[in-house]
RNA sequence: GGCGGUAUCGUCUAGGGGACUAGGACACGGCCCUCUCAAGGCUGGAACACGGGUUCGAAUCCCGUUACCGCUACCA
């Protein structure tokens, strides 16, 4: 006997970019499927043509691919004609079997009644008046071409299911109104389209955000009415902004693409997202994708909404960056270097890979994002022109004449230094500091700014070593000129 | 308003009746290391929402209250 096939799906509506909440949901589905040898599908819920755009669909693909959350089979477009036809025939079938009925109430009328109920401070629930229409009355209205929606008749009883993250959840049917499944233009409403598609796609586990909990009883009713077996349901907690409110544009970056552009690594993003609503237990935090795949379990799924803290995301990114080595490191950061114009293309990275890996290894621990890594390493690129940062100059060269004198002296020592090694460079510079009666700290900082233009970076002696004698001297000469003449106009 | 969900440091979380004087991480402060910035090490402050039960014993189980979130559309 073989276990039933596991088929899960991520079903976003293409009405914006791929936001972090959606990405987290996609990640959990992907993790679940990949771990259990199941299938991970992508369905674009574009039945709301007015709000859906191709651009958004594109953004969803891009975001998922960037995160490495590749889907199986072909993408399902919910609003495509073939699926639309099935939604309609499912509605038709419910109508024919007396499980749904035509409602001739107009949107305006419904609105009016809702307002009245509101004024009386009572809960509005559709009163089923159209379900009491005489058969001949209905036929006459249909014959007259009167527009109607199709409503599902909610039976009496209680709906409950065993949610993977919440355990048992139940809803009394009396609190659910006869909901619309087909609009008057014959297009399907969300709940019908979802159930119809999930049945057709043979989805075994419906895993989504817990904002769908109250849709679930309606959908279960539809599964029963359509004679299909129920999938298992899992509802993941929401992701909120630092103010505890649902994450929105007000909170700054909410699209995964924003983080990609800020120099966040996809593996760090996945790691951080996974921890919003899941925990491997114990103190484990930093994990690679393969590790998460191994550790992921429905037992560790959490119920509480999580607040998205970008500070921790950055910290985590730094952890991932520091742990990467060799080719993995190069592959992870190369796109950022191409974007920064340091490499013409990914191919040109290949040509100098050993050198590049060396530079990266020297700097990676000091960077939290790939953008910072670019800033730390750019001066080692051939042809890099140093620009003296005004703030750094002001702070580390308080007296220009003194600075120039010390820097010139350092230049002289370095010019004749043999051999060109970290230790020798350090000794030479420290000796100079002692001879001149200045602290190593201020002297090293003076030299740092002279050689790199900045006040922060990796070890000064190692920077000088890596730059080589020619470039180091060149940079120092540039700094001396700057000191003599002031910044170039 | 109705219905549903949730509740441990500011934040992410560990914990699932006794091992809790509640652990780790981010953030914040101090110290160490140190040529800067990171990283790393040490360290400080910081939480079981409240009230009732059940029990010899509750952060853990039950009930209520409160707060927050979600749904309550011919949106998804």
C-alpha cells in the first residue's frame, strides 16, 4: 500500500509584488513538499481581472525563483477559460442538485439591507428570501433575463476540521450565511474557484495564511457538496510590522525584491522567514536550506503572529555571508558586484575567481549585506580610484600638516620595505609610530584614510599588503596631494 | 456588533505539570580583544496578559475577562 501523494500549492493573487508573508507561505509549502517527496504547485489567482496584472505575475515568478522555491508542473492560471468553464459547471451542478439557488437581489439592495442592520446594530446575514421564491416565479425571472447570482445553501450543523497548526477548529453553520459562489456575470467567487481548482489539481494539503481560517468552513461545505474528499488544512500565523499591525507599505520594505536589492542573500531570507511561524526547537537559528529541509516539521509550526524585524534579518544575513566559502560565496555575491559595475558580467568573475575568493574571504566577516561587502572590497579592484571621504579626513587628519608629515614618513618606510608581508608592514608602521611618539591607533587611521579614503575597513596592514606596493604608494601620493591642495573641485 | 484565532523579555523564540531563580538569539548598556568597523568572548537590564479553578505542585491543563489580529463583499 502506497501513501497518498502529497500535492501542495502556493496560490497568490497577482495584485502586487511578492510580499514577505506570501514568500513565507510559499516556503512552508515548498519545504513540506520537498521534504516528503511531494509536489509543489503554483496557481495564479487572477479571477479578479480588474486588479490582476502581468507585471505582478512576473514579480511573483521572479521572487520565487530568487528564493529558489521552484515549482513543479506548469503554472495554473485560475482565470483561464478552461478553468472558468469548470467553475461554472461546478456551480451549475450545485444548482441542478438543489444545493445552491439563484438570488435576484441586487448589490444595491443588499447594501441597503446591510446598512439597515448596521443601524439597528444587529449582524447582517442574508435572509434567504430568494430561496423561498416559487419555481414558476424563478422561471419567469430567468426568462425575462433578470440577472442573478448563485448562492450556496448552507446546511445546518457544525463544521470542524483538524488543522495541522491549530488542532481542532469548528464553526456552527448558523453563523455562516448563504454565500455567493457565482457573480451575476457568471464568473466564480473566490471560495468556489479555490475549491474547484484544488479538487482538480488533486491538492492533498491546503496550507495558507490564517486570514483564511474563516473561509475554510465554507470551502469544506463546498468539498462535501461537490462530492470530493477533504484535503488537510494548515493555517500559518500572519507576519506583522514592528507596530504589531499587519505588514504594509507603511512599514517600508515588504516585497522580497526590496531585500534582494538591499543585498540580502536568498538563503538568509528563507532562514529568517522560516523562523516566522516555525521553530526547529532548541536554540537552533542559523540554518542553510538543506538543513531546514531536514529539520522542518509540522510539530514546530507556531500559532502566534510574528513581527518582522529587519535588524535581525541583517544580522542573520551577516551570519550566512560569513559561513559561505569558495564557489558558494562567489555565486552568492557575484550578482551584487555585477550590479555595482565591478564586473562586466558573471562570466568575467570566472576569470579572476581565485583572487576574488581571497578578497571576499578577507572581508566577508565584516559585512552584513552584499552591498556592504561591495563597499569593503571595491578598493582592491584594479583601476579603482580612491576618493577621500570628507568626514573621515576631518576626523582622522585634524591637523593637515601633521598628517601630511606622518603619511609622507610612512610612505618612505613602505617604499623601501622588504619583504612585502603583513608582519613586516605592521612592524615598520609601529616602529614609525614609536619613533615619532604617536599612538599606533591614530597613525594607522591616518594611513587607512590615505590608502582607502575611508575610516573603516579591514586591517590596515592587510589592506596595504593586498594592494601591493605600487598601488599603495599611488594612493598615498593621491592623499598627500589632497592634503596639500584640498579636495579636488 | 457577530464569528473565529492568538497571548513567555521591546522583537524572534525554547519550554508541553516538578529539571524555571524561565534558557537562547536580535536590539540596547558595560567589559575584554583591538589599527577602525565588524566578528568573537564575558557580562547587565528585560517576559510567563489578568482572574478563577484542577493538582501535593501550573508558564505548561480547564473556565472566564481583557487586549490584539482576522473574517464578516457579486475582493482574493
